[in-house]
C-alpha cells in the first residue's frame, strides 16, 4: 500500500512540474505595441510561480494593462532589473 501511495504522489508531483513549465515566450497584444514576455526566463529567475500566478498555473485572471504595469513594472523597479520604460516592452 505504501508503494502505491508513493507512486501516486510521485506521478502527481511529476505531472505538476511538467504542467508548470509553460511556454518559452508569451506575446501580449497591446495598443502601444505588442509585448513579448520571456516566460521561461522569468521562471528560471524567480523560481516561484505564485509570485505572478496567485491562483495556480495558467492564464492570470484579469491580466491586462493595470496588472502588468503594477505587478511587472513594479517588480522590475523594485529589483532594479528588467525594462521599466514603455519602449523597452512595447514593440511596434
């Protein structure tokens, strides 16, 4: 019985890791020009998905201009890393 429980736990853990990998980049359409978000680079640097994905893997509920400018730009300013000017993210 212990072996079955261990096997199920290992399977769920491995499935969670595979699911959480996500795409290399994500293109976000915006009026000022599309934003190409380096998702994999952020995963490798942050190591903790819930910083951005509070409700778990997948699309961020309600994500848009306000959340991006508050969360993404705010994090870049706080860490003194990454783009903070409009033209550094928005490419026409």
